[in-house]
């Protein structure tokens, strides 16, 4: 009983913290809406600002994607949107994929060479235990679909692949092709963000915040549902 009450209190505390962050970020965006909109509504101006960093701009972009795979400080879709906005569709996709490929190779290699202790240090115990159950002893097709589908932690899949006997070079190829459509779409949206009027950002921002909250609240259920969908697709492919 006490454990359940403690868990409920922790869930409410997390929800209150998330709500506070959303309100704080929303308030800051409202206060500084005019200078922010003036800056980000002019894509060329933003690109010139980034270009002022010289070769460091693309390197920072690549580094963000590497960090996203290894540590997940930022959602991968956000980095893709940012790259698309700053560098356009094709260069944004190139920089995003370069960072993801490097981060994926590092995640798989670290898990393969240093073993489970380093994975347990980089991935939360709850997430790792859940994905041990979901992805244990899976083959290349399963992991390819994990990289292809949204709303599943493909960064965790990279570590699990490293802990498995699967070939890392082959899985890097599958990870690249699996992630490419999502990265391309994110960069496409980012590249056209400056063309949107200010009123369009209100429903888009609200919808994105709602999706983020739903994913955070029902992450385990959503992941299980997508894994079940992937399993059905694999079984159907075997029957064909």
C-alpha cells in the first residue's frame, strides 16, 4: 500500500514538474515572442548567424545527434527540424544522418566492447529491463522496423544490438535506411518552417506539447503496442 502511494505521489510530482516546465517555457516564449519571431521568421538571417561559427556549425549539429543517441538529451526529431531549418533539406538531412550514424556506431561498439555495465550506466534500469523483455533475441528485421517506426527508443536498440551477436556493420546499414525516412521528413518540415505564418505555430506548438505529454505519460504502453505491431508485420512477412 505504501509503495503504491509512493508511486502515485512520484507520478503526480513528475506531472507537476512537466506542467511547470511547459508553463515556464510558454511564458518565456510569450514574453520574447516578437524578437524570437523576427529572428526565426527570417531563415536566411538565422543561417547567416550559424554561418558565423564557420565549420563549427555543422560539427555542433553532428555532435547533437551523437549525444542524442548516446545520452538522449534532445529528441531526435527536434535536431532534424533544427538542421532542416538552418541548412535546408539536403544538407540538414546529411548532417543529421552523419551524426546519427556516428552515434549509432559508438553505441553499438561501446556495448560490444565494454559490455552490459556501460549500458546500464547510460540507460535507465527500468527502460533497459523493459527492452530486454521486448527485444531479447530478436533478429535484424525486428531492429530495422524499430529504427523505422516512430515513438520507440531506437537509441536503446543500438545498445541491445551491441550486446547481441548480430553483425554491427550490417546493423549500421539497416539503422541508416530505417532512420532515413523520419530524418528526411523532420528536415523537410524544418526547411519550410520559416514559411509558416505566426498563427500556424500556435496549434502546431500545442499539438506537439500534447503529443509529448501523451508519450511521456503512456510511454511503456505505446512502446509495447508498437512492438506488437512490428511482431505482426514480421509474422505476416513469414507467411508470404
